[in-house]
C-alpha cells in the first residue's frame, strides 16, 4: 500500500530543518515542485513494484515522487548531509528505499542493482555525462537497465536526441541512438530549481533497441571520436588517422568529401561494421 503524500513533510521544511544548502562543488540544484517531480517520475511509465536506481537524490525530492509511484528505489548519495533526510523517507516508505553512501562513478551498476532496473535521476551536472556514456557503452546488450530517464542541461539533452545535419548533432547523438530509442521527454525551466542554475534543463528518455550486428561499441566510439574531433573538416581528413576508415567509406559508397554531421546514425554503423570486417 502506497504511503499518502501527507505522510512526509514538505520538501522545503525538510531542507530547512537539516540545513541543506545546495552544494555548488557537488553540482547540486534542488527541485521542490511536487507536481513537476511527479511528472518526471511518470516518464518511464508504470513503476509500481519496479526497481529504480537514482543517482544524487539530495534531500529526496525526486525520490519521494518515485516512492509515491510505487517504485523500489536504490539511491546513491555522496553528500553525507543529505543522509538524515533520506533516512526519514526510508522510514516513511518502509521497505521501498535503500540508500547507499558513495560515488556513483566508482560503483558499477551490477554491483549496486542485482537485476534489471530503471534509472531515473536529476543527475549532478558535473558527473552526468560521464555516467550516461558509461551506461550506453556496455558490450553486453540489451543492458541491465530497462530505461534511462535523466535530467541534463538542455544543451546536452538536445545533443542526445539530435537528428543528422542539426547543429547539435554529433558524437553523443550517435552513441545514444545507434542501439537506443531516445526522445526529449520535457523541458524544465531554470526557475524550477533552488538555487536556479545558469542554464535551462531537459529530461531525456531512452530505451534499449536491437543492437546492429557486426559492430563493436569501442569501434563506433573510436570512429565517432575521430569524425567529430575535427567536425568542420572533410571525412578524408578527419578519418585519415583511423586504420581502415577511408577504405570503409569507399566500400560503403560514402563520399569522403562529406563532413561528419551529414552522415546518419545508420551510416556510421555501416562504416564501423566495414572497419570491423577489415
């Protein structure tokens, strides 16, 4: 049985009682709008009884929304100041919340979660992209995670979902989309946070898709790194240092005078497969 909303005090009261000023060093910005938090928790779909991993819960705003949705939440928090507030949530939602003190960058997903899970997080800005790329880059596919619902700076979110030829299209779009469905779920105004960050934010939602055969993640990562490392140059220039890349372009009938942003995700997969085939 779900705990009613009235069973936990307002988030502002919790923050004030525990003296939880947001830490700039930890990339913290707190969301206090309960309705907005409930909307974010609803993005992955029905979470009743589902296992959810949350990174950087802070005082527990999104955490309580996930708990209200019926999820079993494992939260990783490195800021000890927030642990008492999270302990109160654990008491209010018996058996639903496990809090791990630590750095998410140093805790492999398989070590933290025993089975399939959804990952839902307002990621700290200073580690968000690194965590995201790590979740995308596993050799085993489909991955352990069932979906990713993540808040980023809007600029980063737009790069994740960008289409070919868009200004935001680049390496992050390809690594996100070559074996995932990615969409921009909602935009979040900076005024929704305490303190307001200097940038706007957005929620992206990703689910695993079938993985193309004959392509190693490391090969695609190397190809996109070379291609977009000098994105204004023709491919014949940006890829000349990557063994087998120019021959792969020729084998796939892709004009080497094109620039990286004109190649689709499918094109990059084709070239990576051709390099892999030798």
